[in-house]
C-alpha cells in the first residue's frame, strides 16, 4: 500500500469535505462541524495552501490535514507567528495504518521549510505526543478556552523555537472562538 501525501487542489474540495465529515462522525468531544471549518479556513487570511494536505491511496483520498496561521500574543501585546493543526482526519476504514502520522510528519516538514517554528493544537492526549507534542503549558502557552491541560499541545519545529514565545493563542475568527 503506497500512501501519497500531496497538496490539496480545488478538485479535491468535495472529497475532503466528505472525508472530514465521515472521519469525525463517531468522534466524541466535537461539534461535527470540522468539514465546514475547513471550508471557512480555505477562504481566510490564515490559510496556507502548502499546508493543506491530502493522503491518497490508489488515487482515493483517505486522509486530510490542515495547518493555519495563528498568533501567540504575549503580555507586551507582541504577536509571535505560529500554526494551529486543525483538523486532521483519516477515513475510518483506513485508520491505524500510519496515515495520520504520515500527514503530521509531512506537514511539520513543509511548515519548517516555510520558516515556521512551532505548531499548537487541541487534541487527543495519547496521540500527538508520538510526534513530539508536549503540553502547551510547559511552554507557558495558553489557549483561549477552558479545556484540560493535557489536550492543549505544542511542538517546536526547531529546538528552542518556543523558548521566548509565551502567551495566549489567538485563533483566526473562522474558528468561532470569542
Ligand atoms: C486521529 C486520527 C487522525 C489518527 O489517524 P490514523 O491514521 O488512524 O493514526 P496513525 O495510524 O498514524 O496512528 C495510529 C495510532 O494512534 C492511536 N490513535 C488513533 N486515534 C487515537 C485517539 N483518538 N486517541 C489516542 N490514540 C489514538 C492508535 O491507537 C494507534 O496507536 P499505536 O501506534 O500505538 O497502535 C484518526 O483516527 C481520525 O481521523 N480520527 C477521527 C477524527 C479525529 O478525531 N481527528 C483528530 C481530532 S484531535
């Protein structure tokens, strides 16, 4: 089974909508709106086409990941650029075969090449540490909502890239976070 990861193109939009919807269908802790979030983020200033990636097997789309621009704003009101990973989705019948992991690792590599130093996310505490994520609180990065500490995670794409970055994550308005 060869998994091909590539940048999403506009002809993929419908299939991405359906795969994100199906992947989250049976998930807890979600409003099942992730497919609409992707549509909104594509139209936003936070969107980076190179970080909207699909996974395909034999030309069938089986996975998707999106990293978009966010700011981490410190006490002096200085904004530090970072990325939010949301969403990541793999079709149920293709899960547990390393596709999610491959999407994450590839997205990190491209983000690094584009000059980004970090990624933050809200997600399953048992999954993302496999790829180097640690509690965001360890870096003194706070999320603008009340969720368990262990689900708020961050990764340095370069060692030390979050050393001088502390503060509150400011999401693009498309996330609907006040
Ligand atoms: C989360 C998701 C993207 C992972 O993709 P995947 O291709 O199945 O993951 P991989 O094959 O790379 O990794 C599988 C490993 O992650 C673990 N894993 C998968 N989903 C997990 C979860 N929700 N919580 C904890 N661990 C999880 C598996 O048990 C497996 O562990 P192992 O390597 O020890 O056997 C996929 O399960 C999915 O689309 N889920 C529904 C949507 C979702 O929840 N998205 C993430 C929102 S935070």
